[in-house]
C-alpha cells in the first residue's frame, strides 16, 4: 500500500513534458508545474501567441513567461522522493534465487554462495556442506570483524609510516639544506682567503715593481748627468787639440786633473737571484686555520660584562655587551704623570670546563687588551693587580700567565703583542706581525686542553696567537680592557 502511495506521489511530481522527476520546478498561473529547462524551451516554440503570451502544454491556458515562479515546495518533495526507495519489490527479488525463484536461505561453504533449497539438491551443489544463512552469518561476521581490525591496524600503521617518512623527508631536506649552506659558506671563506692572498701577492709585486723602476729611473738620471759631464770634457779636450798652442795651454792642468779624476759611476744591477720568487701559499695551513675557526665558532657563548662596583673609570652599556673608558680629572692627572689606571673588567659566564668562543669588536681602537683571567679571587672588583709601580711598562709586566692573564693586546696604534711569561719582573711580550689589522678578534678557550686561541676575523680567521699548555685555575673569566682609548670594545653577536 505504501508503495502505491509513493508511485502516485511520484506521478504528481513528474514533468508533463520530459516525464521525469521535476528539476528546478517552475509553476504556471494555471497550477501546472514543469522543469525549468522544459518550460523555457516551450516558450521558444511557435505556439507563442500575441503580445508575448504562451500556452500551458497541459491545459492550453495562456500565461506570461515573466510570470513563471519557482516552486520550492515541489522541489523539496522531489528531493525527498529521490532519497526514498520507490520499489521495495526489487529488494524482494534480490532475496529470491534467480534460477528457481525460491527464497535464498542456505550458504554453500565450498562455493561460498547463498543458495535456495532447490539449488542444494541440484547436481551443482550435491555433496557440499550447506548451512542456514543465520548460522554462519555470525561466524563470518566475527571473521570479517577480525579482518577489518587487522586491516584497520595495517592502515593505521601505514598512516604512521607515511607520517614518519614525511617527517624524515623534511628532516633530511633541512639537514641537506644546512649542510649545503655550510659547504657554500666554507668555500666562500676559502675563496675569500685565496683572493686575499692573491691581492697581497699582487700588491707585493706592485710595490717591488715601483721600487725597482724608481731605482732604475734614478740610475738612468745619474747616467745622463755623467754622460753630459763626459761630453763637456771631451768637447773641451777636442777644442784644445784643434786650436792654437796658446788656447791649448790655457788652464791645461785643470782640464787634465778633471779628466784624470773623472770616474764613471756605474749603477748597481738589480739582482734577480735575490728576488723572492712567488711561491704558492700554504693551502694546507690555510685550510687548517679555517677548520680551526669553523670548529671554534660552534662553541659560541653569550658573554656579558660584569659591572665593577668600585670603578668609576669605565662605563658598561645597558645590555652589558660594551665597555669604554671614562676620563675624570684624576684620570687626566695620572695620564699627565705617565701613570696607569686600571680599566679592566671581567665577563660572564665563568669557565670551569669545556670549550667557549666569543667575538670582540675592537674597531677604531688604538689600544686594547683582551683574553681570559683567572685567580683564586675571581670577583671583578678584586682582580689581583700586582702594584709594582705605576708606569705602563710595569702594568704590562703583570699581563703574564703566571699572574693569571692569558691575553693579547694593541699598543701605540700598530704594535700587537702577546703577553707571555717572563723570568723577571720586566715586561715580556711577543711582537705579533699582522698583515691585516683585526677589527674583530675571536677568542676560543678549550679549558680541558689548556689552550687560548685568538683569531683575526677581519682576515678570514687567521690565527693571531695561541697559548698552549695553560695551567688554568678552577675558574677563569673573559677579560676586557679598553685601555685609555675612548672607542668602545663591543661583544659581537654570533655569525650566521
């Protein structure tokens, strides 16, 4: 009965033109409804009357095309009908055997088919194991659930593996990109080193060329002058020999003396054997230095300056990354008397083990001292300066490893020193020969190995000096002394 009602309802919402369920139903003034596409096509046919009128395909009543209106109510009914199964008989037919028309109640285990009782007795299924469908349904439902569970787990594992592979791919991609950048940076530094060496060699040759050409120019000028003197003497002698005796004998002793004493001053030849012939730079050494710096920079630490409590002669910036001296009337008095005032400050963190690296900007400074300091009393306000006098020379004598200082410095604008131990109380400093003045100095401390290395960052990281076999106390600290130079010392940020 329900199926009949559905069929009747279906007929009511069929389009009279295409005989299908209405699509975008449009309602006429007469009450009949059509698909929008169907009634639009009807309006274009020659049935249109005067004044743009059209006629309903069902009742032939005239209507104005502009009066067509959509029917939302019919559209909802049609949508509902599409979702409803209009033919339950089809389901019934599906439950019947296609060969015998009997209800499918049995399951053949050998053929894995649902069969009817007639099929069971047929030659095709004779001797097979058959069961009521309800009996085996639960068994196979359990097996299917187990299979579903297994496959679900496999799917979950596959998704996890896929996510892991995706994550691993991203990790590898990031790692390769970082290594590629490292390779690029490394060879850019190496190229820079080679370019710097090339320019130094070319500048040396240019300077040598200038010196040689300048020497030869002076030698040539001297020869020209000597040649002119010779020409004058020869001309005078020839004139006397060709003239009268009275002319020949006039001041004859003078010309004879000049001719006798004249000696041609021959210029010295430029020795080609003594020239320094170009030799390829020590690439192995360059690579070693570059590798040492690259390895050291992996241990960069954020160093800050400890504000001294009892010092008014230095100013430390708010971020504690810069220090510069302050000149008071007392400071000016001491400078005038050629006496020394301490500007040294310590940094944090303290170093008790491991490897540590930091950069210090010393641009525009004509004097500075930096490195590390260690003492049994490491407080920056209690640094054990040994007061052996007030002169700068005596102060430098205290910059020795045996007094807890492993430092290098700059004096008098261009004198670079490494302050080493001395057997006496006198200053002992090694003069360092730097082809490129460092604007930035890298400091690397390997506490366990007992080394302090200084690198010229301005010159591709060339090693300035290295303290080895250092006997460090339990604690050492970064040390900075801007000296009496107004330009600041600034700790640098890590390089990318």
